[in-house]
C-alpha cells in the first residue's frame, strides 16, 4: 500500500513563477533570494514557517516576476528584491498585503 506523503505545517505559501516567458533572467534569482531571506528571518522552519514553491508558468506571461501568496490569494507583479523585502516584512510577517504591488486578488 502506498503511504501518504508528509508536509510540515506552514502559515503561508508563496509561489514564484520562474518562467520561462515573463522574466526568465530575474525570476530564478528572486526565488533563491526568498529562500535566503526566509532562513535569515527564521521563517523556514517552525510554526510560522513560510512554504515556498517555484512554478514553471502561472499563465499570465507578463509583468514578471510574479509572486502569489496563499491562503489569501494575493498576486504581486514585477517583483524585485526590494519589493520582495516589502512583501516579506509587510505581508508575510505583518499580515498586511502591499496594496501598491498587487495586480490580482482571489475573490
């Protein structure tokens, strides 16, 4: 019998589109930077853990790098390292989405 896979609990799930269409030159580096920052902030483990996933394509194919945060369903566009830091501090830690960077919100 196949056993079920396990996944450690997490508080939020961040998905990063890593291309190849909308921002292939910056998206993989942004995903790697997110990993580094979550470790530095102690958010890679424990009850406040932020789970991260890289995705090949979100089907938007413009405005990248694109980052989506769940369970809220908040989608950010043209994310740079500076904007990512705001998203980490204000949304992931502070709980308040960064309104001026949002292009879509799950209804």
